[in-house]
């Protein structure tokens, strides 16, 4: 169950990076709404991470959490914010994913 919580925590991290990205062009009330979403997802992500580390070692949970957030942020950048999907970006993204899977296997 704590692995599911950890995955949700990582997705919340991806969510708060999305909110942060949306603040770039937002102004006024819209900016405040995105910042509020950022803050709520940030806190939820940290709380869920803390819950997951009750049974998952921190040396595994934290890298998996940040890895899910990093992969999610890169994919959001490519698919939502139209950032380039170069060969090297995809190569290093795949090595990150393989590392996260490796940590899960050995953890």
C-alpha cells in the first residue's frame, strides 16, 4: 500500500511542477489560483512521502519520489509546454526511469 502512496506522492510532485509552469504566463487571480494549487500539491506530496517512508526505506523512497517528479516534469514540458524532445533528453530520461525501476527491484 505504501508503494501506491509513494507513486501518488510522485504524481503530486509532477502536479505542482505543472502548476508552477502555468504561473509563467498567468496574471492576477489566475496566478494566485496556480500558486495555491502549487502549494496544496507540494504539501500533499510531502505528507504522502512521509507516510510512505514509514515502511519504505528513505534511501529508496526519496529517489523514487523525486524520479517520478522529474520524469513527470520532463514529460509535461514536452507534451504540455512544447519543449523539445531531443535524442539526448529522451536518452537520459530513459536512464532515469531504468534507475527508478532498479531501485524498486532492489528495495
